[in-house]
C-alpha cells in the first residue's frame, strides 16, 4: 500500500513541478466570470421552485432510477421528456444521457466502425477525444475551423467519414462555420456530428442551439446537447433519427451499463426547457446585451477575443505569466481561472472569461480595467 502511494506521489510531484497540479477549490472571488451559468438558470429561484413543484407531481415518485434504462430504470416520464426534447430540437427522437461527457463518449465510441475515418476539429472537447480513443475507426484532427484543411483530409479519407465539430468552441468561444461545412460534407458524403454544448440555451428558439437557429438541423447526422451549461441543470441528450437513438440504446456502453438519471434530474430537464419556452427570448437578448457591452469596452485591446459569444479569451502567453494575471484579477474580486498549456497549445495560454446575464455593468467595467492594467505581450 505504501509503495503504491509513493508511485502516485511521484507522479503528482512531477505535475506540481511543472506547475500543472490541479486541486479542488471553491469560488476564488465573488464576481463570477467563470461559471457556465450564462443566462442565470442555475441560480434562478423561479426554476428551483418549478422543479420542486414538478417533483411533487410525479406519479409514483422514486428517489432513484433503480437500474439501467434497459432494466428497471426506464419510466414513462423519462420517455415523455425525451419526446419534448425531440420536438424542441426538431429531431425525430432524443435520448437522454447522464452528461455531455457520456453522450460524446457514446456517440464517438459506438458509431464510427473499423475502416471508417473520423475527422475532428483540433479544438474539440476532451469527451470527444476520449470517445475517439475507444473507437476502432481511424481519427485525424483538422486545423481549427479550417475548411480547406478539412477538404484535403476528406480527399484522402477512407470508409465512411464522420466530421466532428462544436457549434461554439469551449476554449475560444468562436463559432463553427456550419453552413459551408454542411455543403462540404455533402460533397464528400460525410456525416456531421455536432456538439452543441455551449449553444444549448443561448441560441435558437427555446434554447434549441445553432443548427436549429440556422435551419440546418436536418443536415446533421447526430447532435449532442448538454444541460449543465446555459440550461443551469445537468445531463445531456443526443438528437437524430429513430435509428440513431435505437442504435445508441443497443451499442452505447455508457448508456447501457449505468444507472439511469433519477426522476429529480428528469424533472429538472423538463422544467428548465419549459422555463426557456417562456423566458428564453429575453434571457438570450440580455446575454447579447452583456456581450455587446463587454466587446465595446475592450475593442481596442488586441489580446482580447471580443467575439459574439459568452466565452471570451485574453491571451497571456506562458503558464507562469497567465497564473500571475489570474492571481491579480482574483485579488481584484473576479472569479476567473487561467487556462494553461497543455490544455491549450503552448503560447496560447489565456484567461477564459465567461459572461452572464447577471454580470452588472460595474462588474464588466472592473473586468475591462483589469484587462488594461497588465501588459498584453508577455511577462
Ligand atoms: C464542448 C463540450 N462538450 C461536452 C462537454 C461535457 O458536458 P458535461 O459537462 O455535461 O459532461 C463539455 C463540458 O465542458 C463541453 O465544453
């Protein structure tokens, strides 16, 4: 036992010496520029009350699902909520997962087969990368949002080709060029898998995401929506044809071999989307206003992304430098975290800033002042 501990300790020391040791922390400062609660649903008392009320209305309530969806863990309520999700996301069918991580690992590990090729944007989320590692298909990155590089790879790809992209990228906050991407995929007979984690809730009617907002949902083979970000709750769903859902029920190991979500989570999903049907448009507008105000304050700063999403970045190259910036901002009252390499490529270390409907103008002014104070080009 002691020896095993020493092995683990050695590896942790290596991490620590590289300045990369992770640790669980509470909020580091009072002003939230870190959470994914973009439109404030996680902290909404009205949504909390709606979920509580719904839980009391569920016929024959249970504390837990009691088993996998394929055994005792299925319920009419879960299927009814999936039917609602399918309607919201304009799909034939939807399948709920415990998390976006489980959904992505499921889709990527189960769908592409030996002999197939997965081409994914180099900046896709770790859950997509982990799913690809479990797949027997070949997989290659293409340069971020670079359709020319993608096309060159499409020309060389063998078997059925899957293109994997995100609607809004989690580290850069930029948007995937979905319309030309769909045209390119169609030319090469490739299927698109689209992760809508950061657009669920913030875009599209009722929070239905980018593909629906652009009317392109029918052109995407598989869409993944997550509920732990703008929806303020937890879980995810995969949307596609009935065959997509039936296939996952049969082949997706993270779906099959795990206890289903409890009724509480299903009620939360139900209520969060009902809430969005009613309040989604003004919340999305409030977020656009916050983003617009932030961009206005920082438009002369070349190290700040200033894009049109809730995720903004400010580059401070070098792990030591970006950590120093984070400490100073945190001391000023901002809950912000540095993104270090190798999570992002060396030289692209950055402060990641999440904007919210509840961030006041004064808070954004303070953030803008912090962005101005420190030198932008290296320590
Ligand atoms: C693009 C993307 N996909 C998937 C996930 C995973 O979603 P979840 O937190 O629901 O597991 C995340 C979360 O960080 C993400 O950013």
